[in-house]
């Protein structure tokens, strides 16, 4: 019996190994690279027609109009007729933490037990071998903010670049944000309870939420008192994990959608002096001026979804980015859709461009704005001298699914592979049926 089980296990492992993508991280680039003749979308609103980007090793040296002044010994990529963009940034995601959602627990490492887990670090659980990563790369997404989930305080998020052997190689900015999930002030029945006809609880959601928020404030007040002490008999890992919030080295990412929740997020900013970012923000358009006044940034999660309430316009999620833009609120667009696994980020921006934003403003919402919110805009988010060479070349408009075909992608100057499991299967069956 044991031999039979071993044989089955060995067969499973061998087949899994054969099922792997033949995609490996690129070696560091050493030398000079020119990307020339392309239409360069800088990422800050500027567009340079027929421009040239000069890259040396991992950095952008210059961005100019016209061709290269000299190119002896340099690698040259002719992007004539193509568009050149900064690498796209997926601001908040469980990428590399969740592989087969809801099906195989062993492939998921995005949620910790307990309610207050500020010391949980998403970066150490990040799986660089995730099949989803290569799909995102081939769509122009080169960086991601990997984020833990669950509980009230989920833990620490980090920014990773999507071409690495392990989490140490992938790390772009480590432990840059604490994630807080605010309780809902509205009791909404679950789909399962509606189908089953289960009686709904008669508790007061507002009262329960206020009590929960007071518990959260109590935690941060205790943490503040602890961190003001010169020495400690015992180290409190949870309080130590939020030290960066008080000295502004970290940001507090507050996951919420309702106006009442957003108001409490603003209250956190005022009481504790935290640098607060709203994640979700489906009702942020109602308090855009207040967000601007308090310098609160927003990461919009629900672009291709129905409006939050039945009183909203049916296209309100499409219009919210323009409302925030008009109010001067720093915002980024994101994609957290489970079924598409986040690869439609640029098309979410395309929808926002159809509902008020210019194309360059929409692009900025998934590049430079995201970089600013994540605290990495000194290194990436736009194609400017001194920044990392995180660059994407597309045959057409990257925001339009009809023309967005990525031909080259560079992370820190390295030209990364655009192969993925889906492309390999496509080519396999083209060959099998003689269609290639």
C-alpha cells in the first residue's frame, strides 16, 4: 500500500515539474541601452514623440527628443511606431501570497490567525514562482505592493519587482505600510444567508463598529505610550511594528469604502499624525474636498463594478477617478478582481480615461501616482533621468485592450521574459493542430 501511495505521489510531483514555465529571471544588465524612435509617455503627463531613452546598467541616464547622439557599443531597440511607458504598478494585491483562491490552502499564505497582527510581514511569504506573476509581466505590470489580509490590523506590506529568484531579490521597498480594516457601519446579509433564508441578526452595526474603532484607537494610544519610553523590560513586537507610523517612515493603509469609515480614517490621521491612505474608497467622491484638505490619498479598488449603493449613478465607479482628479486628491487605480487575477489594471485606467480623465492622467494613476502613494516615486513611476529603468514598450495604446500588445519590458535595465504558462499552452495547441 505504501509503495502504491509513493508511486502516485512521485507521478504527481514529476507532472508538476513538467508543468512549470520555462521562465527565469533576467541577469543584471551591464552596459548602455538606447530605446529610440518611440512615442515616450513619461508618466508625469508629458509625451515625447520620436524620443530616445538612454539607459546605463539599471538607471535611466537621459530622455530626449530625436535619436541617440552616439551609440558605439550600445544595445539599440528601435521602437518606431510603438509607445513606451513606465512600468505599471499594482498598488495593493495578494499576488504571490494567493495562488489558487479558495481551493488549495497550501498555495495560500495571505492571512494570519488573530485580530491584531501588525508584525506580520507579507514579504517573507511572497512566492516568486507564482504562475500569475508572469501573466502580469506580459501585460506591462512590473511592480506590486503585496499586502496581507484578515483581521483588524493585517500586517506589513512591501513593494516587489516581478522578476526575481526569491523574496530577497524581489524586495523593492520593504515593510512600507501597515494595513487596517475598518468595520462596516452597515449590516449587509451574505449571499449564502439570503439563499438559505437564514434570519438576520438584530444587533446594531453602528454601535458595534464604534466599539471596535475605540479598541483600535486604544491599541495605537498604548503603542504611542510604549514607543515614548526610553527603555523596556520586555519588547512588544506589535507596538514595535507600528513605530514607523509615528515617525512617518510607514503609511497607514485604511481599507474602507463607506463615508463614515473614511471620516474615521481622517480622524486617525488627525489624532495620531499618521500618513493615511484610503484603500477601496468607493464613496470617496462624496468627500473629495475633505480628503484633499487633509492630504489623504486614495487607492481605488472597485473600477469595473456596480456602484456601492442603489442611489448612485450606475456608472459612478467609472466617474470617481475624475471627481478625485478635479478635487486635487492624490489617487491611484488598482485591480483586485479574483477571476482576472489583476491583469486588467491598465484597462481599468482606460475606462477612467473614457469618463473624464485624459489618457496621460489615467496612465499616471497606475504609474507615478501609485509610486508616490507607495513611497517609491524617487526610484520609479516615470521615465526620468536618475530613476530605475522600469520600462514597457507596446505596439499600441496600453490602456486599450484592442491594441495593447507588450513587446518588451525592462526591470532595472534588465529585459525580462514575457513568456507565461498561457502563452506556452496557446503555442502548444497551435502546433498540435497545425495552426501556426
